[in-house]
C-alpha cells in the first residue's frame, strides 16, 4: 500500500466520508471492469459494483491488512464474494464476449479495425475457455485487476506459490490455445 492510500484508508476506517469517496474514485473503474467481465450485462455489473463499495463502507472499520495486502485487494475480495453470491442468485455470467469489446478497446471509425478487434476478442474468448475457471480468475485478477500474486492468493484463499503456479499453467494453456487459433484450428472448429 502506498503512503497516500494508507492515509486515505486510515481516515476511511475512522468513517471519514471524504477519504472513502477518494478511495471509491481511485478504484471504482478497476472493480467495475473486473465485475463487468464476469456478468452478462451492464446493469448487473453496475449493481454489483455499487454493492461492493456499499459493503466496503459498511465494514471499513474492520479492514485490517494482512501482511502486504492492500485496500484494493480487499475490494477485489469483496467483488469476488459478490460475484459468487450473484451466481447463486442467478445472474447471467460470462467470462468475455464480443459484446464487451468496448470495455477493453475504443471503437474505431474503420470497419476493418472493428472486425479485427472482434476477431481478437473471439479468439481470446476461445482461448480463455481452454483454461479452468480458477485459472481464469487468476488471469483476470492479475492482469485486469493488476493485483500481485499474494493479493490474488488472499482473495482466492490460496498460497502465493499456488497462485503463481496456476498463473504459469494458465498462461501456458493460453499460449497453446492462441497458437492453435493463429493456425486456424480453433476458429475452424466453431
């Protein structure tokens, strides 16, 4: 946790609304992007993300970092739990599809660029389907969420070394799947 984040968190744990508001502004986009990549529609993602921050505010006075765990890792843990709860309630869940390309890529004026981007997303979606749900979670938390292996481990209830191993295996499987996609094997099958 950097010094300014530590100060904001310390103030927020004392129920300082302004400090929590700054933390919200600092981390909302990252949490929303993570949630949006996991649920089928924007409204559900907005509701879940709002719920994450509401739960964070309600329990901020109980936040206490374990070793180097940051506030953002705690927020991702809350988001992870909110997603699990939403699965139980029956939200439509997806890992990544072409309708979500706008989250990751600005729309281009050139149709060829848009088509290339959609094909890239389709290829990535197919590659992500080649790995386990836990490996997908590690990849999303590490590369979309920007969290450390230790933070991901805290969120998923795994040891840091286990997370690194899962990440390694996931990236190897993604490399193989993307190589097959480049060779046309995956796209030709669908």
